[in-house]
C-alpha cells in the first residue's frame, strides 16, 4: 500500500499502537478494529487488495494481543493459523 492510496484504518491502527494513556487504549483499539472491519466489508466483493487484506489480518492479530496485554493478561500465546 503506497502513501497515495493509504487507507484510514492504517492511521487508526497506528494511533492504537502508539496510545500511551492506558485509559484511552481500549477505545483506540475498538476504533481501529471497527475501521478495519469497515474496510473488510468494503472489500467483500473485491478479489484484489491481497496485500492490504494480509496487512489487516496482521493488524487485527496485533490489536488482539495489545488488548490482552492491556487487560492484564500478560502471557501471550501464539495462535496457530
């Protein structure tokens, strides 16, 4: 994904990753997940955008880990794909 066709979900995802205020982190994660979900919905009938779809899958996985870490579940178990 080049800078010219950067999708809004990427900014929201980065914001969640960089959120330092733990009281705002859960909301930042939810907003990023919703934006990714919206983009996936937009692409539901589109067979292209494979790289972006992989990026969104990675981002959702990372947000799940961040949520678990933020909520006090410090042990991170790798998911089997």
